[in-house]
C-alpha cells in the first residue's frame, strides 16, 4: 500500500513538473526567441568562431568525467567549458568546474542549486551551448538556462531511451524509480520536452532511431564516450583473469546476474578465475550469493579501483549483464585493452560487441548462454586472440579520443549554425496536410459535376495552391541562370539534402560513417563522388531506414514506380511533390508554346469509363482543363470519335504516350481523314520516341512534337530545347551525373552513361546518387542554340522502352499504359508478361514476403479494368525472371514477331 501511494504521489508530482515546465517554456518562447535572434545577428559576421560551452551534470566517477569532458575540451573550435557538476571531478585543460556550495544545497537542494549556479555562470560567460546530462533535472535546467541567455540547448541521453520511456521509470534517478511502472502520459510529456532541444546526443543507433521516431526536430548525433588508447593498450604479460566485470553494484547493473552466469560457467571450466570491479549497496548480498554457490575460489569482489587498466590487461573476457545501458564506457575500455565482450543485448552495446566478430551479445537473463559464449571464446588461444584483436580495433575506431573530439567539433559547429539547424528540421509538408489531388480523385462524379463551373472562375494556378505558384515563379527565373549561380544553388541544396539524410535516416547515417564522410565535408559538387551509388535493391531492402519521418506521420504518402523494369518499387514521398513537379513541367512545355490553362487532350493510361451522356470514353478535369481519353480503346471507330471531340474543345495540346500518338496518326492515315485543326502541339513522355514516329506525327498534324523525361522517383527531369530535340536537364530539380560502367563520370561528348540523380524535390525518402537504370549520351553543358548553361543529353533509353502486347483484335497495347502507381504489386518483387499468341499472355510474378491469393485477385482485377477484355492473361508464380544480356529485366517477353504482322491486322496503340 505504501508503494502504491508513493507511486501515485510521484506520478502526480512529475505530471505537474513536466506540465508546468512546458507551460513555462510556452510563456518564455517570445522572450527567448528575441534574445536568440539578437545574438545570432551579432555573431553572424564572426568567422571562424570558437564556442563556449556550459554543461550541467552529475558525474558518478572520475573516469566518467574524463571520458565525456576530455574529448569535448579537445574539439578544435571550443574555447572553454564551464562544468556545473556534483560528484568526482578530474582536472582537464580548458574545463572549469563549478561545484554547488554545501550551504546552498542544504537550502535549495541539489537540482535547484545547480540550476541557479548554471544560470549565474551562463549570464557571465554568454555560452553558445548549454548542455545537460539526463533529462531530469540537468537537461531541463540546461534548456531553461539556454533559453534565458539565447544559447543553443543540448541534451545528452547518457542512459539512452529509458530516460523517456515510461516517463523514466527504469532509470536510476532517485525520484523516477518510485513511479512503480511505466506511464504513457509522462512519456509523452518527457518526449515533448525533448523536442524543444536544438541538439540531442546519444550513444548509439538504437537511441537515435528512437528519438527520430519521437519526432524530435533538433540535431541528433551519436557520440560515445572517448578512450585514451595509450592508457589501455595491452602488454605482453600473461592474462591470468578469465572473466572481468566492471560496474557499480546497483540494481540497474544486475550484478547478481553476473554471479548466476559464472555459476553456469563453472560446469564448463571449473578452474576459471573472475574478478568484479566496482562498489555499491548490493555488495553484501553478492558476497552471500557467492558463498551459497561455492564460488569463493573462483570469484573475487575487488571493490572500487581507479586504475582499472591494470586489471583489464590481465583479463580475457568482459562480462556485463545490465538491465539497461547506453554505450558502456567500461566495455569500450575493456575492448581497448583486448578484452572480449560477452554482454547483454541492451541499449547500444551491440554497436561495439558484434556477434562472432568482436564478441557476443546475449539475451538478458539467459545465464546458460552467457556461460556458453564465454566458454566458446576461451576454448582455444587462437580463437581468443582473433576476437581480442577485432575488439581492440573496433574500440579504437569508434571511441578514440581524436575521433570523438572531431565528432564534437562538427556537432557544436552544426548546432550553432543557423543553416544547418534549418536543414536538419523534418523536411515534410505540414503535419496534417491533405493532398488536393487526392481529394479530387476520390470525389464522386456528382460532386465533380457540381463544382466544375467554379473552376472556370479563376485560372488553374489559383487552384493549384501557393506551393505551385511559388515554385512556378522560381522555375521561370532559374531556367536562364548562369552556370556559376546554378553551381551555388546545387551546392546549397545538396548540402541540405545530405544533412537531412545524415541527421534523419539510419541508412545514410551508417553509410556516411562507413565512408568517413560528413555533410560538412562537401566543399564542391565533385565531393559527392565520395559516396557510393544507390540502386533499387538497396532502396527496396532498406526502405524503413531511408525515411526521414516516422511511419504514420501525415504529410507523406506511399507511391509506386509502376515496375517499369518489371521490378515495382514503393517509396514514401511528400504530398507537396506533385505541385512542385508540375511547375517544372509547365515551364518545360512552354518551350512548345503551351500556357497553363490551355486545354489538354490526354492519352496517358488512365482508366476512362464510358460517359453515359455521350457514349464516349471521355472524362474532364476542370482544374487543369484536361480531357482524358482511353488509350486502351484505340480502334479506328473509337479514334474517330476521340478526334471529333478534340476538334470541339478549341485550341489545345496533345498530352500522350508516344505509342498513343502513333496510334492516332496511323488511324488518320488509314482512314484518309483530316486531323483536327485546333491541335497546337504534341507533349509526349514516358516512352522511347522513334524518329520515324516523330516525323510522321509532325507531318500529319503540322505542329511541334515535344518530349520530356522523368521518373516517379523524381531525381531527374529533362525537357527538349525549343530549338531541337536534345534534352536539357533541370539543374534545380536535382543533381544529375552521367556515370559509365566503371563508375567514372562521363564528360566527353558522344559518350554514354547511366543517369544517376540526387533529388532536391522530395526529401521524405532521400535518394542520393540513385541509379535510374536509364542511359543517355552526353552532349555538353551549354546549348549553343538557346544559351542555357545546363547539362545536355540525347538518346535517353533504358527500361522505359516501347514493349508491346498483342490484343485479341491484333491491336498493340503498350506496357506503359499498364503501369500501376498504387498498391497492385505491393507484395511482388518482380513481374513480367510473356506472350506467344495474340490475345493471350502469362503474367509471371516473383513473390515477395506476404504474397498470397488476395494479391493475385487484386492484380487480376486492376489489370482487367484496364484491359477491358482485350487481352486474357494468367498469373503464374515464377522462381526467377529472365534477364537481358545487359542484366536488365524486360516488362514484356514478347515471342510474337510484331514487325511482320500485316498492317491490316495490327493497329499500334
């Protein structure tokens, strides 16, 4: 009963404390923002800058103090550190300690005394960053002090996510441990406080992912404690200690589990020797348990030791059984001494202890497994030596003083840099943004019909929204930028993209670290080549780790690439992307004379039902003035009806797949009918364009045949020049590279390379150096005809080829018209049509995990809606999809000789 009352009282107190603190921050915000803005203006012209730091914390041991403050003091851009702390301290150059007075502590308590002392010191020092260790009370104090003096606020999650989970009930905090269990409400409040910090420092990847999933907006960096490698370097003396453990003898470290694991080890190695370094309230109970188990001759409790390195050099295996950890400094020190870790799989321990390589992580509480892994490591001298060498190397690479000092230098620079802070913010549309396009698509025909007259009151730009209008003005201006300004813009946007990718995704965070690359290392566009290329398989396999915002957060949606190479790819993208991309398309089409608001006759794969009033497969979108026709029904009679309708809509442009345009032209030629005189131009994309088909269309209609190139992934967009058919790549849409088969840049005219893009358009799933699978010929980087200083290519080809299926009536169906940009192929890894006779085909699918009968039904239903009985197909499960000689997958494995089919039988569509 007493515990229950204490838990209720603690929860109520903490609720009021967290809630009151958030209320205080809300009241202080205008004042704090004004102070910070004034400071930023004062410091804007100071370069290079040296930064002053104030830290607030409780240091349990001198080793802990050395590990965390020494690398911070060695960062090249930090001039001074003022540490307001209680606990053991160690003299360190450039670190000044402020110890709260005993008298003040008796009056105000430890937490409030440190807050007052920190505020006094910060008022004098005017630090750039105020940083606290552990949320309650030190980090909260740091946040308040930072806001009052206009500094950046930093929070070090020394214990990891348990500081926030359940309100911190699993931590060692004397107050929080009375919660009696997790509290969801307190966790939400604590997480809300964490989102107020400019900088959050964690010890490993798990904690980083946890914070990103909580939606923190500040910079999140992984910075473990540092090691003095020389201090722990192993010597040549014999190692007479089989197992060592270094930990405080407190509940969270679970030292009783160490004893239990060692008791199981005795059955495998009766003469083992173990020592436990550390002191704490559980010592007496551990001594009793050692006696009960008869381990007095095997296990020694040494107590607190300052020179732990003397014991580590004599030891072989490091054992740690904690309930929770960040990235244990004790474990890292042991590894630096060549001691092999066998530790609980908690916190960030697996960042260093890698199974079968540097040591082992064991399910917590599995005493038999601890013993088995220790025995395995000790089973032979060579095996131990291999583990020991790998452990030492890993600790040196991850925790060396020089490495951690460099990380701190970059982190403090970024935290104090306004542009980097803006770049690190969550790059999405508003939290509850709603896509206008989605609303319109899901509106009923009756609603559409009722509101259509309203859309003619204003121009389309008014209905497309502010994002579109802003980008439209920008694109029109950027189209004629000189090369120098283009490079400046690309470098700035590339840095922003890389910063977001590094700060917000696990995939790029790990990839950049493996390459020894940091976004601030990007000095020129050529520096991007230090990063590896990204292919579709990597995106598919790591889609969760590639996202910059948690699943379930609004402002983004899932889209499919449509499987243009037979391999559908699902991506999560911002709702704002379509409006922004459309601004680029409108500006591109203007080279052919198109102006926004001009009617469009569209043949681009939409499922168009029969209009009951006209009997025609036609629908109208009043927002963009689009008249949609079915390119699945392209017999001569249907085409004749389409053309009559097009002739009635006034001056317009054809927006279509090249194959659909070819079908229209050939039908006109066969019937000897005159084309509509109101067509002002052709806008064609998404398929390869054959010169003969282009010439025939221009000859028949007497207008310009204009094309563009893009992808669902939105990493590159190109459009033809108004003076020719060469493609200009938009430099503000994304950074595009042409890469040859050896991975080298293509810069010689006439040479071909793969289009590799880094998108500026959408950063929900950042694609950095993404291989599109499309190839182009390099022409140059300045057009002599129009004067644009942009990358110019020609002959773009790849998986977007005009592969055809032969329908029952011998007409040809372009595979592009069957593209699915929804969830049709969600559980399919690859697919491919195979055809040996007209009107029939087999759709071979390579299943992904989760594929089942419902997927087959969905595929049949969606495709049959488009095919409308013109092609019968069966779905067959395949073990593999055959590749072309170039290693690519074709969408249609066509066994019919289409070219030899008579013109009387075959109508291209």
